[in-house]
């Protein structure tokens, strides 16, 4: 330690006590690590986006199928009502004759 409260590192540079020295190699390594995390996160988000798109198309398909079933249910119910009324009239007509 020197007389002004600073220490020297191995390169002879005066560094205040308690300081941290970060080299460009350490910065580069950290930058690469962050890059890998960002790339991994982007890949995960892309997969999630694909899943959401697939889910939306599934919902749209199910919605179309439900609408078709609802339409056919009402059509079948109407046809059954007409058929019942027609058969009732036919039975009444046959009973009078």
C-alpha cells in the first residue's frame, strides 16, 4: 500500500483501496453471456408466439364448428316441429275419413 491510501495492481497502476478493476476481457465475456441469455429468451418468446398463433387458429376453428352445430340444431328442431305438425294433421285427417 502506498502512503496515499492506494494500492498498486500488478501492472503498477495506482488503484484506490476497495476498488474493482474490470478488464476488457471480462467485459467481453459478460457481454457474450448476456447475448446468450437474450438469444435464448428470444427463442423462447418465438415458441410462445407460435403457440399463441396456433391457439388462436384452434379457437377460430372451434368457434366455426360451434356456430355450425348451433345452426343445424335449430334447423333440426324446426324440421321436427313441422314434421310433427304435419303428421298430426295427417293422423287427424285419416281418423275422420
